[in-house]
């Protein structure tokens, strides 16, 4: 049974397609455990979907409502994926390979989106993901949720700047904007501005949690690996690694800033009364996830999503047991070592 001792933390949720089902599992375990109170959530792309699903369910029925809302959304997303032409090959299924590397639908899709823009192949702007978000997330309940602050990140196409939607600004359209990969979807128009996936400028952004919550702890739930042991040598592998580096770049800059400010406070050059000492924590992708092909980010089979969810639950359980006592006291993520 979980301890009655409770501590506050903020959550920063990365995007990463179907791999964000790992985050679903992390959140499910955190909610079930009950020792961490969430003060703010910053989410990008699929991380934004996880964030609004929690807020919707929490507003309806507390912790159990939040867990049920996450389960419902990912199950319905899997149902949507059944109609996709991008499916695993029979050999991949027999060999327990979750990737879509050899899927004829995936190979054709890669070639297709490299030739035509979404304005050309989808002029009517049909968007099943947006319709799913509208049907499964009640944004009146999201806005009514008073348990934590909510932040969703998108990238302004014209200015290239980060746009953070918060609380009542968060709608189905702003969540879709956060998920809007420009090779696949037309830019999402909100109040005369066009937006693409938030991962380009913040996956996820940390600064809203610095400025708009009182809690100094941030738990980052990672989906995209920061480091990779191997140098990619195929066109697809190179492209995928470039995407990982691009989507992690802004986050790494923010983490470096956190480390720099902490270093100045330790040296007495800044006052901790005027500057917040941010305590960073991270739940990294499970080793089994790091071995997955990036093409599996498009795999929406329910068995795969449940596999990732269960990895997330185990990772969260291990992290809580090892690091719970550090929350509110010190960072469990060694930023100085990371940036040596």
C-alpha cells in the first residue's frame, strides 16, 4: 500500500507518437500510487493528449476518472488505427517484431508524403485524429479541472516561435496543433495563426512550469532518447535520428539553463530567494523501448500500446521507489554530469 505521505511535483510530458503509450503507463502508475500530487502539466504532441485526457477524467471522477480517461482514449486511438493501411507484415507478427519497417503501406506512405504535401493529397483537410480528440475529450471538463495547471505547446508556422496554450485556451484544435506533423496534416489555424507540432520548439517546454506554478520539482517523462549507442547508416535511420535530435534540442537548452542557474546559486552569484532552484527528475524510456524501431511510433495495435503502457508502469514504480524521498529536497537527474 502506498504511503500516506504526499509530495507535489510538476509533470513534463514528451510526444512521440504511439510510443507515448509509455507515458500513459507512467501516469497510470503515478495516479494509482497516490504519493505524488500534480501541480502542473506541460505536454507536447501525444504528451498533450495524455495531459488533457487526465484533466478531463480528473474533473469527472478524480484519480479513477483520470485513469479511465487515459485508457479510453488510447483504446479508441487503437480502434482508429485498424483502418490504417500501415500495418505490420505477417512475418513481423510471427517474429514478435513491433516495427513497421517492412510494411508495404509504410514504404508507400514514406514515398508519398515525400512527394505530395497534405494540401495536395488531402485538400478537404479530413483529420480523423482531430475528430477523435473532439469525441473523446470533453474540454468543458478540462477547463473545469482545478487540480493542476495545464500547458500545451505548438509551433507558430510564420514566426517559428513557441506557442503555449494554457487552461481555458486549450481546445481540441490547440491539442491537434500540438500534434500537427507538417508532412501529414495541414497546419492548424487558430485565431488567424497557423501552427505545427510543438515538438519543434519544445518537447515539452519547461518554462511555463517555472513561471506559473509554485512547485520547484519537475518530473520529465521521456519518450525520445537523448543519446543513441549506434550511428545510423540507412536513409531512414539518419532521418529518424535527425528528428530525435531536433525534437530534443529545445528541451536540452532548457535543461542546460536549469543547470547553469543552479550552479550560480551554489556559487553565491545568484540568490535562491530571487531565482528558483529547479529540482529536475526524469523517467527515461525503458531499455526495451530504446531497442524499438522508430517506425513503431505508427503502430497503433492495442497489444503494442498495452506493452508500452506496462513498460511505463514498471518504470514509474521503479522510479518512485528509488527517488520519491528526493522529491522536494534535491534533483534525482544529474544535469552537471549530463552536460560535462
